[in-house]
């Protein structure tokens, strides 16, 4: 079946511009995660959605970062006024109900801020 | 949320067995242990999951002692293609609350010819 998809796969933007990253989780998965990974670094948790509960935003690095999940499915991560240090791979993952340990990852969006 | 500790990096020659140990001293009764593998430029992928004793699949084995305060991922006869970062994750799969499961820095395994 279809896995987690993300778009765009690559994004180059200028400092100060806003960007939107999209994630389509696996159908039926109730949990959705956003992570960030800088070159050579481990995964950095950003935000977590679980069903209709309020999202856990504790990992968002600044108020320039926001995310929403519409209809319990597609999610959009928005970065406003991008900075060069925002350059990284942004990974989205989803997990099925009652299997929160098993996260299925998308291919990621590679963001480069010039 | 149980915190995990893994070695930052490991080196191995091709054909050898590699064991990566993860410490999780404050693991809770309902927590499971899950390992992920991440190749360069790809997202992490699920390898194996277990609760106690030993679990084996086509990719790896997972050994969990009785006290469950640690676990060891065993990769038999590694090849160059096993070069990746391996993440240990501990949490309760039945937790439908608002606690996310997050990854640590993982163990960077380098397999040498």
C-alpha cells in the first residue's frame, strides 16, 4: 500500500521567505509526527498530532514554526521568515492506532535556505 | 517517557556480528522497545520491536534481559549496506495520550570492507 508521502522533495528558498511543507500520512494512521534532521545529526522532534487531541508543539524551535493537520489526515508544516539555520531535512512520520512505537517515515523534504 | 542511551558510533568489518546496546533504566511496565535504521538521505525505517526475552526477524535479533533496563540489537554478518544510524526507542504502544515518542541521536554504524 501507499506509504507516507511528502512534498516537495526539495525546496530552495531565500532567507526571509515563508515555506510550506506537506505530509500525507498512511490512511488510517491516527498519529503524525514532524522531525527535523540537520546534516550528520540525529532526529529532532518538532511536533506531534494524535487524533483529535491538541498537538504537542514542545519541539518547535521558535514561533516561526507552526503546523496543522486538517481532517485528521494531511499535515502542513509552515516556516515563516526562514533563516539559514532552518536548512535541514524535514521528516514526517505516521503511526497506526495502538502502535505508536511503529512510525512509518516519509522520504523527507530537503530545505535549503540561501 | 523512558530516556535511552546508546553509543554514538561503532565500527565493524564485513561479515562480523554487530551488537548495539541501548540503556533504558527507567523503562515502564507497559513500554516496548523498538529499533529503527536510517540510511543516509532517507527517513528512518522500523527494524524490530520487542517487550522481553528475544525477538528475531529476517533483519535482526533483539535481546532483552529480564530487568528490561537495556536491550541489544544484533545484526548478523553485517555488510557494507548495513552502514546506517540505528535508533533505540522505548515507549508504550498503547498510550493513546499526548506523549510523543522521540528519537535520541542514535548509533552510527560504519561497516568496513
